[in-house]
């Protein structure tokens, strides 16, 4: 009887690791994509962008603007696995369009630059080209599926990691 019980326990211990393999954790969002997503929030003109950035660990704030038609923002964050990031964003209001811009700079970045740029390039919402050479990894992208109102440059070198995003959004026509 004890031998049978021991056999059952041994089999259970053997099966447990196999069953645990079926549980797969979702992969973490790459740091470069997290930085881009924060930039997208600002450049899209989201009125809650500062609060959203703060909730994600950024020291973000409104800056004094030179015009009622311009809102500017700044922020910083020590991004794990990437380095200390500085962000600048602005949103300009024109009669028929809103223009949003966001740039994040990381001086002397850590991590694998090619994989950081590749993670951005592989997003379904962007398309374009990327180049890897002795100087670093570079991407020039636009919004996919006709969303040409989004222009994105990203690069990584030993000296810097940069995400630079511009979004031009037509304003809804005012009804008379």
C-alpha cells in the first residue's frame, strides 16, 4: 500500500512541472515601447497626459507656454534597463488642426539598441524602414493603415536613445 502511495506521489511531482509549463506569463512591454506610448499620449493632445505619465513613474509637469495656442510639457524618469530619460512635449492649436510633438532623450543608454528599435518598428500601428549600421539602430516610421498624420523617428547609439513623435490631428468642423 505504501509503495502504491509513494508511486502516486512521485508521479504527481513529475507531472506538476509539466502542468506549470502551460501557464505562460505575458511578456513585458519593451522599455522603448513604453517610452513611445507615453509620448503618444502627449503628442495626441490628451488632456490627462501629465497625470498618465505620473501614474507610470514619470516626473511630468506643465511648462509655462508663450501662447494660449501652445501647451508645453516636460518630464523625466529613470527607465530601468534603458537609462535616465528627459521628455519634452508640446501641443499647438491651429484653426483646423492640432499639432502634437514629443521627444524623449536618454544620454548614454543601456540595453540592446537593435532590439529596442526593433520593438518599436514591429508595432502594428507603424510602418517604415529601419537601418542598423556601425553607428547604431535607426527607424523612420509613419502611422500604418493610412494614419500618415503620425511621424516617428527613433534611434539608438552608444551616445543616445531618442524617440521623436509628431502627430497632426484635424479638428472637428464646428457646426453653425
